[in-house]
C-alpha cells in the first residue's frame, strides 16, 4: 500500500506522514497532515499509470529540483471535473524527502489518486495525499466514492489521539482509528462515512446503500 491514506471513512485530520532521507549526516524529512478525502482535495480520480518521466520542476535554469511526470489513463473522475474534464498527467516531487510518491507504471494496476490542481492546470500529488491501489479499497470505500461522500459536505472530522476526546460541535464526527488501532486508516476509515443528517448534525454511517434512518452513534466505531 502507498504510505498514506485519508478520508475514506474520507476527513480533516491532523495525523502525520513521515519519510526520512539521510544525506551527508543530515535528516531531511517529509512531514504532513493526513486529510479526509472529499473535504480537502481538489481532484479525485481513478486511473492507471501509463508511463513516467523525470522533468524539471520549473522553467528556472537555476532550479535543480526535479519532478516525476506520470502519464495516466483516467478511468473516472469523482471530483474536480468543474476545473478539469480529463487529466493526462500528474506530477510529484522526484525526492521522497519532498514527499514524492512512487507509482507502478506500465501494468494493469489502477489507483485512486487525490491531488491539487495548480494555477497552471497541472495536477500535483504527494505522500500527503490519499493514494491507494484501487483493489486495496474496501467495498464500502468504493461505494462511498460514488454515493455517499458528497453527503458529508459541511461535516468535520475530528481525530482522537488520546482520551479524553470529544466533538465540540454537532457537525463533527470523531475519528478513533488511531486511539483504538494505533493507525490512522483502520476499520473506521475503511468502512464508515461521516454523513450530514436532515437535522444538520453529522454521524458515522456504515456501508450499504445511501442512508435513510440508519446512522451509527458517534461513539460506536
């Protein structure tokens, strides 16, 4: 699995992704916040990686940084179509110390990719984004991409790292994977979605078709 995940349960969270590069005795580290998918990323797509190429990070001849440009075959766009109709390339830093992500090209593997659309129209991805092989997603996650996460607009995910922890507003859902399993993307993230109810409150909902009356109490997952 890729070294990151986010909001599928998908949230606004503050977990950490850390990748360390040792060079000449120095530690250069990628540190970022974990985020719940649909609330935080500009584009969410399902795609295959056709090829990769190392390219300059900018047009500045003095800039020595490199990027990896992945050519992709877009299968479906879940979010971002109001800005881009089709994505042909995604870009990531060449160095893992800058949160660059390595994907497998020229095979049948499909990925769920989330990223940001830059001012020049390029799609930028990194280890802080949610990037996962499509086959590794749970059935609940796949259904939620098509049916439920858009129903979470207006909800906020609060990550619980230690007790006591609680929500502070009725539109919050408490994310407890780290507290219970010592990992951010455990059972709750894979099988639950935070959904806004008709009364404006938010609560976890598990699997199946779009919710009607069946909601999980916030303390249960």
